[in-house]
């Protein structure tokens, strides 16, 4: 399933051992910050990926697709964003565990009970990461991965959300 992707060009670069620190992407294992596979710079329309991903084409596809979905999230519009939030709220209310990627899983574990109702920054960041990981799961072609811990029923609902919102046909980046 390959949707039409519309938007201005996005520059893609590679960096050895990227680490995120205070909104910047640093390079090297001795650099400060948290180890990451990639980073997106939305205003600059730029994605930076770990050079090591070149040796793992499937993982490169998954990570790059996740990063592209950050650009899609920005252009999605409030109605669709809120609809996706509602989907995640229902999952939380039903005590659904797991996620479709490490970044969303990490963000999900930091949530408090009150975050969804208050739409805190922590909640909004989780929703965005979940959207991007879900988009990568739907479109990158990997059906199995150690980071795919969301139960099958919840996966089907997420895929259905992407189909209902027509993101399986066209994505604006």
C-alpha cells in the first residue's frame, strides 16, 4: 500500500551515532544526550538519520517512514489529530498495553492518569509519536518487529483509522 505523498522536498542526511540533547542532534558515542536513530527538523524540512541504518534497509525504511510522518502530523489538521487522540484515549480507557515503536512506548510509559483529559504536553508528544510509529507500521512493510507490542485488535483499529481518514491514499508532508 503506497499512498501519494505531496509536499515540498525534504532534505535527508546521515550522521554517525546521533544523540538528542536540548533540541539539538549531536554526533558520536561520547556526545551528551540520549541515543536516537533519527531526528526531524520540521521548519528546515530536514531529516537526519543514523549512518548505521544504511546497513539495515528494513530498519532504515521503518525509521525514515516514522520521521516522514512527523511532517504529515504537522499538516494533518486538528480534526484528524483530535480523532487520533480519541482513538488513543479509548485504548487507554480499555487498558490496552503496548505500542508500535519504541518512541511511542517510551512516551506512553511517562503518562499520568490526568494527561489525556488535560491534553498536557506529555500527552500531545505521546500522541504524535504514536501516530508516527503507527504510520511507519502501516506503510514501511515490516509486519514483525520486537517493538510491535500493541495487541492485534488495537492494530486493526489503528489501520482502520488510517484508512477512514484516507491517509492510505494521500499524505501531505
